[in-house]
């Protein structure tokens, strides 16, 4: 037994894979069969025969459920094929079987959670690794920075990235991560510092160059950003460069160039669904709805959930006598806006169950009396003929810019007496929302720094903040202002407050949608890099109570704030 294993391992170490595999097949010793299967798996893995490798590793585990080497190899394979949930299970088993509880076993488990985007669990395990004798501290700290970023803890993300940088001042990946972080937080001094550092390390490093385009945008040097991305595309046909360039063209309303850029990228990367999705968004921006909705179906959907995959997706079939399940997706604002199409769907079906966020249940239940409103837990035992995501209803009922404008829902909830402002003083009561979730993908461009509202805040009004969180850049100014903080109020109270306002002023957030369906006059600050539904290309406004103030370009909010100031004077005769 020892002799043949030694020969197999020697050949494997010498990369003589054919000989090693041949010897494995000659082995007939049942006592070492699990080891032989594992080695055959390793050889298949090296040959890039991944399905065969997986089968051999699983057979090895079947023969010996406590054979740690097979679990380790299966972990590596699942990382390779990006099956991170299975990788987590493998890593958990390795740690269970690791008698010494080595730092490597803990690190691999944390890495699996990390790659599966379960950042909170990853952080807990990484923190254990930090206390152990783990040699790759730089990698550990960088990974922890990434996870804290993913867990929406910007301060800890920064701290660990900087700890990693202390260990290697010239690590391109770490410097790039910090550059992205400071670009996101709009820390001008740090952006300049790390941009210069990046150039000193390697000005040709592709990730630096891609972030340089964001740096130019930050400095309002749009042409430089465009030219840089064009040069990257010429040199390397970089996928990210295409998407960034198309986004910039879209921002400056140059849709023809945006479309041309995306179509070129699709020809090079035909399997990238997000490129086709972006192409669809451009169709929607231009009011080309039929084409747009087809591509819109390529977005990430909740229907990928294993439970929902068992139900047939509705694709326009006759729904007579059918029970239909409609699921919420994307943000709560999207759900509110698209919920009007439930009114269109309802007459076509026998019954509709609509799953939505727990927070929205009370208000939706008061709107759709002929539609069952619930959360996922309550529908698990029901049987459905069809399922559709609420965003997909657009494809069937949003045919042109006038679609269902008369069917917009208006939330009707009881007003609480304590929020009857007219009984308190004669001041006007203005709601204010200037930013959303810091970590939202579009938030850096659609948020407004609170200090920009300084001129407006001088009016003798009662200003109410509906912000769930205050970004670091706004905290000092917020403390000095007289804005009333509503962050600790219940959702029911929030709705009542909105109904009693004289006006809501909001960026593109959930509160904009909520105020509009409460039929409250709302002034929306919409960025140049906005979502498709806010573009003025086809002059569409989904809400009767909404007045849109859209940036003409990427160069700040000052012009819009000046317009709002003047309109406030006119509205309230100041």
C-alpha cells in the first residue's frame, strides 16, 4: 500500500500526470480507495476536467466522510467554479475535521463567506484569524477592509485597508481599494494623495486607469474621462472601460455614442448579460419601450430564489382562472412605483398574491382590497399557476409614456393628530431628503451634499429630515442646522408626517416615491446619471404630484438649488 502510494505521489509531484493516473487505476486496495479517488480528482483538476474532479472528490468523501484532504480539494474546486455556497460547506467541514484548528482553516472559511457576500459572517471569522498565527497579514487586512465595506462600515473598511498598506506601501490592489474608497467619500485631499501615489507605483495599471476616469469626473473634467476610457478600449478592449464610457455618454445625453459603445462591447463580450441589460436601459431612455423591456428582463431578479424557480414564469399567457404570484424586487421605491400595474393585472386573473417588504405591508393592504398582500412566509404552502416579478409587469403594461397615468395609486392612511402642524405654528413645513444609502451603486452621483441647501435652510420654515442615516461629510453641518431629525420615528408616523407637510424636497430615494403616492407635492432632485425613468428625453413623469429638477450635466447641484430657492419664494410668497 505504502509503495504504490509513494509512486503515485512522486509522479504527481513531478507533474507526470498520465503515469500517476495510470498507477491510480492499477490500485486495487480497498483500504486506500478514498485516497486514490482524491488523487484522481487532483489530477483531473490539474487537467481542467472539473466535473470529473468534482465527482472523484465526492466519491472520496462517500468512501470516507472524515477524509479532510478531499474536503480541502473540493473547496478549491468550488472556488474555481464560483459555487461559493458549496465552498462554505466544504470549508466548514474542513474546520470541523482540523484537530489543530489552524489559521488556514479559519481563513478559508472566512474567504468562502466573503466570496458568497455574507460579509458579517466573514468578518467574525476573519477576526478570529487576526488573533492567530496567520502569516499573510496583508491579504487578511485587505480582505477585512473589503468585507467591512460590504457590510457598510466605512470607518472599519478604511482602518483595515490602511493597516494592509502599512505592510506594503506599493501594493497596487490596496492603493486602488483606498482610491475607490476616497472617491466614494469625496475626500478631496485623500483622492489627490492616492491618485498621485497610484501614478508613482504604476501609471499603466489598468485598475488605476479605470479609477482615473472617475477622478476626472470628480474634477468635472468629463472630456478627459472620455478620452482616457477610449484609449483603454483601444489598448485592451477592457470590459469595464466600455461600461464606464457608455455611462458617461448617457450622463451627457449623448445616447447615440452610448448605444454604439455598448453594441461594440456586446460584439466582443456576447455572454455578458449586464451589457445587454444596459442596452435595454438606453432603449427605455429613448422611449423605445418594446425593445427596452426585452433587455430589461436580463436584470437580476428575486425569481432566482430556489423556491420561486419551481413556479412557471408568466410570459403573457392567458391568465383566466389562474392564480398568480407577484414578487417584490429591487428597492422599496421601485416596488411602490411599479405597484400601479397590479391594478392592470388584477382583472386578468382569478387570484393574485403579492409578496412585498414587511415595511410596506400596512400601506399596501389599504390599497388593493382584491389582491392578497403578504410576505414570503405566508405563501410557501400555496400552489400557483404563474409567477412574475413586479418589475416585469412593465413589459406588459408600460407601452408608452402615457401608460396608466390615470391608474397611479394614492396611499390613504390615517393622519395622526400629533402631526397636525397647522395647530402648532404658522410656519411652512418642508420635508428634506438629500441622500440615500451610502453604499447604493448610484448613490455617489444622485446624492447632494447637505451644505448645498444652506441658502434654502435660511428660510423661516420648519425643515424635517427623513434621512435614515447621515453621511460623515454632512454630520457637522447637520448638527449646526435647525433641521428636525425624524430618524427615530415609526414608519406609520413618517407617513402621517408626509401627509401633513406643505412640500417634500427629495433626491431619488424611497421617500420621493412615498411622498408622491401619498399625493404630496414633491420636488425631485434628479442627477444627470439618473435611472431611465427620470430622463426627460421623452418627457415622462410617473407621478402627478412630482416636479422634476434634473441636472443638465454632471457639474454639481448649484443651478438646481438656485431654481428651488426662487420657486420656494414664489410658492410661499416670501
